[in-house]
């Protein structure tokens, strides 16, 4: 299907403002790889070919030599005074060389700026969804070419994100904040939220006999999924990486690096250890909170459903839209509550 209608035309759900089709760039085609490879190669080539001579001795020591000789002249007599004055006079012609930038430090500064720009580019692909899409992904012209989508919700409904586009049977879908959106048939032109059979007439519900074959159950399960809400718990290192790549922590590391350059390396090491230890305790607390939320989940209770022409017992997490359920009091559940998914 062509995507020429634009990102807004692809968003058929009221929750979404726009959807942009994307595809993954090859690693060597990413904008945080090939431009910096060329810059690094140019930097190395300039030094290898000898355009920048970093082997010359640094020049700023000349002023120190002159001051030392001037101090010695006051104690050692006129001969030393004459020699020191002569040396200063001889270096007058080379004053411009003293004031000229040292090629070695210019080279080191250029390398540090290049590395800093590379690191900032990578970090901005983590902090900003727009920068990530520009650097790592390319726009796809059709749904068949797309592997990812950039989802932009309406204002005050959260932030934008890039999610994976999956193909299940004849549908193309993605999951955004636990909600499923997709192109559910080939004639559909915009992504819509997964619809449940809640708008039928009373007569249609009255004449329903549930599922009649295993194939119907499998198709419905693949379309709607199980009747449960999972609370995923990321690993410790995933959460720690998220904490260490936060903008404020990166700013703290930049300050620590400045202290280390100023010969306060022992303070810097202690600061890094304390910061990482603090972030580790935050990660442990997050995992503990997620585990407590997950422990509140109740065990699925058995229910009676009408399938394949007879009543059978299934667990609550295996209920599907279209099931005919027997609502009766039991020891585990004293009342029934009907909700719309």
C-alpha cells in the first residue's frame, strides 16, 4: 500500500495524531557512522601524510628560559647578563613563532572535539525520537517496505515513540502503550485500533453459540491475544543502562571528566563510584516496585464456556471475544462483572 497520503492520513484512530512509516538503515549508512568514519579517516590521513607536524618540541618554554636567566644574571655578573640579553634579542625575530598555535595541541583539541561530537550524536539518538528517526532510519514509501513506525499521539496523551511493525496473517499491526493498531484487511488505508465485537444487535448475541472449531479459537487467539495484562520486569542491566544514559547523569560525567583533566583524578574516581552506586540503588528500587505491582495480580479463575457444542472449563486468561460464558456463583468468584475491553 502506498504511503503518499501522508502521516496524518495513516492515523485512523482518534488516539493518534500521525504515523510515519520507517525502515532500518544499514549500519554503515547510519548518519552516526559513515560521516564520522570519513572524519576520522581524514584526521588520520592528515597526520600520516605529514600535513601536521606534531613531532616538534613545544615552544612555550622559551619565556621560562628567559626568566630563569634573568634571575641568574642578578647573581652571576655581567657576562651572564650579556648572554641572556643576547638570547632575548635573538629570539625577537621568533616571537611570532612563540605566539603561533602549537600543532600538537591543535591536533589534540580537534580530536577531542570530533569524539565529543560523535558521542553527543549517539546520545541524542537516545534522548530524542526525532533525531533517532533522522540518524538511524529512513522513510519507507510503502507499508510493504516499512519495518518500523513513528507514532505521534495527540497533545497531552504522552510522548512519541518508534515501535516495530509486525505482520500477522493478512494484517499489519503494531503495539503502542499496550494498545494494538493495525491494517486489519487489504482494503484498509489507515491504521485503526483493534475493534472488539461489542456493537452487535441483541438478536446476534442471543443466537451466538460460541466457537465451533479449534481453527476459530486459534484465529481469534492470534488476533486478540490472551486475556491477561502482563507487567514486564526489565533486567538490572537494562534499567542501569537507562539510568546511566540519562541527560543529567551524562552532564555529571562531563563535569567529572573536567576535574580529572585538572589533575583531580582521585576525586573524580570517588565521584564516579558514588554516582554509579546511587544509580544502582535506584534501579534496585524500581525493580522492587515492579515486582510488588506484579505480585498483586490474581491467579486466573476457572470459568465455564460454551465451545464446540458443549460446556467446558477454561481458565480466565484463555477467554476470547465471542465466548459464551456461564455466569454463576462459585467459591472462587461470588459475582460476575462484565466489562468492555
